[in-house]
């Protein structure tokens, strides 16, 4: 199976969504620059994943949500976060005179319009870059998950999202 594009990012000054414990103030969970991890749109926070680039494989953890940049049918970059997609779909369907239910809106807020594609499947914190021996930016790579995690999440993967490549046994 071919690789997918992965991107690197530096969330200095941002709060990472998965590092905040329930009940703790959001502002107390700023990224401190020492953490390693990845951002993924729908894998559960704390999931162990493996990033493969070339012959290197690095074990990491889901610590944030994203990446939410998509490329539309015209080749233009679009922000495709759930709130932005929700707004897009409401506008798109309102123009056709169709009223959407809350359940439909929830599903559509995670669904790209036809002809759009995700710019990358995963964002990797810059702190992981030295382990991969890469320069950063957008690069070909693979996101792999252990079979037991794949069995838990394969049914929640949105239809048009990139398939995570199962097959790396975490016990090895």
C-alpha cells in the first residue's frame, strides 16, 4: 500500500486538546516544547501509533486533534475543521432547500465534500523530527497502528478519510 502525506507542526502557545484532563482548566495545559506526539482527527487521545518514514519507525501518541487542511476540487487549500465543515454543509444544503437534522450535521461535520481530499493524514510535533531524521514540512510517510487498536477504531473511521495502515504488531 502506498504512503500518505504527513505534516509537521509546532504548537507553541497552543493548548493541545488531548493533554487536558477533564475538570482541569484548559489554560493550564499549554504545550511545553518537551512533549512528543501526533495530531489525528479521530483516533482516541492517548492511542499509540507508529510513524514510518523511509526505513525509520517511531512510536508516538495521539496528543492533539487535526490536521484539518484539505484540498478542494479546484486545488485550493481549505480549512476543514468540524465547525467549518458544519457551516459549509449547512450552507450547501440550505441552498437546495433541505433542512438537516442534528445527527446528519454531526456526521457531515466530519465528512469532506466530494472531490476534496485531506492534505495530510497526521500532523507530527516537531519534537519527533530528530527521531525520524527528517527536515519537516509535508512528506510521504505512513501512519500505522497496532492490530488491537485498529479493531477498536476501524468502524469509527469517516468514509472518506485516509485508511490507517494496520499491521504493525505492538508486541514486537
